[in-house]
C-alpha cells in the first residue's frame, strides 16, 4: 500500500479538498507536475487546468483549477487557487451557457468587448465541460 500525502485545495471562498491522497497531478505554469509522499519541496504557479488525484481508496478524482499557486512539501501539497470545483460540483448547463456567451462576444467583435476577458471565460467554460465529460 502506497504512503499517503495530504492535499489541501483552498480558494478565497472555501476549502475545496482536505484529504489524504496517493498521488496528484497538477497543471503547473511550466507544465504538469506530479507529487507522491516524500517529494522534494518546491513552490510553483498554476495555470487553468485539471487537478487529478487518487484518494486514499485509490479512486481517481478531478478538479477544475483556475490558476493559483502550489506548495509541495514531502508530506503535504497545498493548492491556493483563484477558483476550484470538484467534478461533481460543475454545473454543465451553466458552463455551456458561459461558453456560448463567450463565443458570441468573440464572434461579434464589438469595439466595447474585452476580448481578453471573453477568451478567458471561454477557456474556463471549455475546461469545466472537459472535466465533466471525463
């Protein structure tokens, strides 16, 4: 049986995950990284993506992560995310509507449209839908 690592995922609004895990893979700003118990200590920024981990029972779990930071210690990983949602908490209807709104804003190319914000909203919606379909 693999040794366990403690994972905490925290957003400004709430504690999303606080449990022992076997392994995790996170979307680092320089590429995905994995961590097991005993990993070398490091700190990195995160980008939009999927945080995957195996819980203490070996079941694979998925979370939407919207940027932030990760602190990896030999026995604990702390994720401080701008926003995070468990796969089971992702609202497909809401994500689909957000995707459609962002696509409409980008297609309209109106002078008053903040294209950077619309593109970011589109990426977040697509990532949520991708995780939900996993």
